[in-house]
C-alpha cells in the first residue's frame, strides 16, 4: 500500500485536510491554515521525510535539531518496545529504575570534569528551568540567599516555560506572557558578522563579549548573581559560534565572582558539533549542562540537567531536598531509547563523522556567498546559519515588513515545496538554519545547496 493510500481519511481526503480541526499547532499562526491545511509528515527514512501525498523532502533540520541518527531506526523502536514490555513507567520520585541508573552513569562518564549527577526531565525547557532552580537553592543552602539572578545573551533562546522564557533574550517571544520571572539580565551575543566593536579581530571581540558578562555581574552586584546561561553555539539569530578564547574568559569571570556557569546544550550536545557535549569541543568545564533533543534522536522525549559535584554537595547534607521534579522525567522507555541511541552514535562513529565532514559542509554552504542575498555563512559541526541581506557591501538587513514578506511570504513555503525542510527565521536578522541528521554526507550537502541556490535566486529576483 502506498503512503498516499494509507494516509487518507474515511472520506478519501488527505489527513492534512482535517489537521487543525482539533490540533493546536506549536509556534504557528493558526489563521494561516484556515483555508489551506498544514503539511502532514507521515514517514521518515534516513535523512528523508515523506508527507501524506507521498512527496519526499530532505530533512535539513533533523526534525528540530533532534534526529541525530536519522529516521526509521528499527533498533531504537525495538528498544522502546522491549522496555515498555518490561517496565513501561515508574517515577524517579524517591525510587529508581535500571534504565535511568544506567543512562545517568553513561552521561556522567561522558560529561567533562566532575559533572556526575544527572537530573532527568522530559525536554530542554524543563532542563533549563531545573538548572535555574538548582542555582537558586544552591546559594541558599550555602548561605548566600541573595544570589538569584541569571545572565544570558541577547537573542538567545532557552525555552518556553516561565523561567526558561525569562532567560530567553527574544522580546517578541516574551511580551504575550509578561510579567515573567524577575532577575534575568541580558548581555551581547557573539555575532561577529554584526560586531559593534573589533569586527575584524575575533579574539579581541571574544574578550570584549566576555567582559560584558563581568560588567553585568559588577553592575548587578556579584552577591546577587547566581548563574550565567550560554549555548556553546547560539541558536536564535542564526548560529553564533564562540570567538577564540571566549569561554575560557567567561569561566575565569564566573570563578572570580562565584557565579555558576550553565552550558545550555539542548541543541549542541550528542554529536551536533562532533562531540558528545559541546563544551568539550570549546575547551571549558561548566558547573551544569542542560541537554535534551539529540539524546534519543527524538524517538522518545527526554532531557537532563547534569551538575558538578560542587553544586550537588549541599543537597546531600542532612535533610536537604530539591523540591522539584516531573512525572515523566527519566521515563523508563525514554531512558532505554537514549541508551540505544548513544550506542548507535558510538558504533557508527557519528561524532567522528561530523568532525570529518564539517569542513565539507561549511565549504558547500559557502558556495552560496556568490548570491547577492547571502551575507554570511556561520556555524559549527552540522549546525549552520545563512544570514540574508539587502546589500552585501553595507550588510544592510531587511526591515520588519520586508522580512515578513521574504521569510513567511515566500521562503518558508518555497523551500519546502522545492524539497527541503529547514528553518527560515527572523528572531534577530533574517537567516536560514540548517542542522541535518548526523548520517548525512556530501550528497545531502549538495542537495541542500542546490535547492537553496534555486530558491534564494528566485527570492532575490522577487525583491
């Protein structure tokens, strides 16, 4: 039976025709689907996804920076089934189960330094929420109850729960839900392409950007700041890698003022940059790591906050308790799938594959720099952003109305119609983001470049 034959309603219409009758789509303008149904993805295989009409698309975003090992992995589905048959569910509220124990050991062994205690969640926002709560209680338990504030970067995305959204540095995502949790402070990000200073000297720019964190700590008062939340490569705004020396300087600043450093690796961990944890690639040891997405390649939901021995120590004293948890955090099925997924990553050398191919991926995308609409290509590993501009010589960007017409009015639909699932985003300046499954190689890089070239050429002609 074909995909099209399988995926129709009793009336013979494609499933997409009824997709929004009861389904509330995430981060979507629901009014856009009043007359035209959304795409309905029914199957995945390797780096490809298929809709309810049988059309194939290259998954250039790994679902949502998630499907590291690719779609259709029978071993991961079988791991889920075996665990569900043995123990489908039990909470980690004062109890443990074997899959969570084994996964915590595996993550602790892979984490840098003495980060060896794992608190499981069901996703990235919850992991970030957990890290902020841990930081607050850590300082209360150690006699510094005023240390509650957090510092993060402009345009950075850290999640949607109230605490994580407060840390997020994208005003447009927050305004509908304000007031949020107080005490979150913003500093400049590491967008070298639009650096206000030292744009021609990455090391000097990195020192300047790190020093803005120290200035924020001093301005707020070191006795009030609990943590700094940073992604190894910032997602929102279009993949900002750290300048040379940036994280070493941030680590020194945090140590000097007794502020916890949280490496938010919800996107960057589990091979996205070619290492299990991205902090390893950039040579720093944080006090906490938040992670999720690629841990199971998306085959089951899970997230985690991994803390250092120093952070955990006061929670182990006397009657201390961390009054925080999630019913499905560390779900047995998700833990079993994560273990199987980490086996696939190790056995197939997917981290090594990313490190071997990241140069080719960058070089393939940089071919697009001959297009007048492409201003910058940046990123690391299998995680890249392409910034779009009105004028390459002056780096002039699009205004809000132009960006709306370009991204939502044309690019998002045209790229998908041309066979590429990726993200056209304007949380910051307009960018196209690419983060393919780690199984991809030159054939997929070339396919992405060819589709992008065709669609971006048409976009420029329309402008």
